[in-house]
C-alpha cells in the first residue's frame, strides 16, 4: 500500500490529487513535502506514513528548498521525537548525520555503486562536495581504489564525514579536507597531486567548478559531473563540457549521460561521464 492508498478514506478526492506521494527516509526520519492546502492535514498524513514503515520514528516536512552555501533543507518536525540526527545504512555502510545541518540524498545509493563499479585497482579518486562522505565510503568499501579524497565546505557535514569514516573502519583509504574546493583542490594540485577520477555531485552548481576539476585531472582521467536539465535540454550538457575542456586546453570524450533521478516534472538529475585527455 502506498501513501495515497493509505489516505484514501481520510482525505477528500481533491486533497488526494495534490498529495505529494514521494518522500525520503533517512535512517528513522521520514522527510516529506506537504502541498499547499494540506497543512491542516499534515499530522494525519505523517501518521499514516509512519504506519506504512515501522522503522520511521520522526516525520519532518520540508520548508522551502535547499538554501545557503551549505545546501541545507529547512525542516519542521510534525510527528514523533523532535530530533534530526539519525543513522542511515547503505550497502553495508553506516552513516550518521543531522538532516537539518547536512545535505544528503538517500536516492543516490545505486548511483554511488554505479561509479564504484567502474573504479579500477590503484585509482586515486577525488570527490568534490563530499558531504558526510557517502561517495567516499561507498568507493572505499566497494572498489579497489588506492585512495579516496573528499573536500567539503560545510563544517557539520565534514565532522560527520570524519565520524563515518572511523565508524566504518575506512580511515586508511579516505582522506578528508574541510574547505572550499576553490581553495583546497588548487593546493593539492600545486603539491603535485592529480587524480584518476573526479566526482562532482553538486547538481545546481558543479558546472561552475569544472575548470578546477579539469586542472586536477590526470591525462585519461574520468569525470562524473552532475547537473539538472529539462528533458529536452539534456544534450546541452555535452556542449558545456566541451566548452570547459576547450577553455582548459584539454580534449575530452563523452562516455555517457545517465539519468539518476527527477527534480520535477520532466526535469532530470543527470550524471555526465566523460574522459579527459
């Protein structure tokens, strides 16, 4: 039974039509969107959602979008304990985080494994905007990479990333840096460090940092660049990548564009995989 079916006898037909059926579960916290006009029914909606999944202890609703330089989602607790810290499990890994202080998408688990499956033995991988370290953790556990480097600006997310690396006993394969990729990555390059693979999971802004990523890429490196595009404009991703590579005086070859989720009607989160020469 899905959420709409569970609420069929508790909401009117008009209310069911505007009900947002999608939600995220991070550990024992469910995060939902409440449509305009349903605020008076939010506790009923939250209660039914909790009944559908016995692991849910707290239900929080989104208030606005991801805001500020740390991409934080403002939340309001509408059911259960007023807590925002939880533990999420993914492919044999434990990740602790505070959903009100850190950006995290539980929907990208398959995507993290998709990239991990491509990593070759001995690769050194850079994850820009690494958050609480979901990508570094998955790569360290499920690939033969030599070392994973993560850079994160948000101090709260970086703190959890350090905890999660220790929690999963992967400190020997992950190095984490707190700071702006605009400052941290050039310093690594200046110190002689370049990477076999670069992951840029910041959909709305990653393209702005592509020049920095390209300077950190070894010849033959693979870059995984995330963006949001309307269905009819996905092809523009290749144009932007080609332009950035030309500006950086590098050549590149697009390997694939993968749809990894939807932001809205006919608007996709995509990952463009390309090789740099």
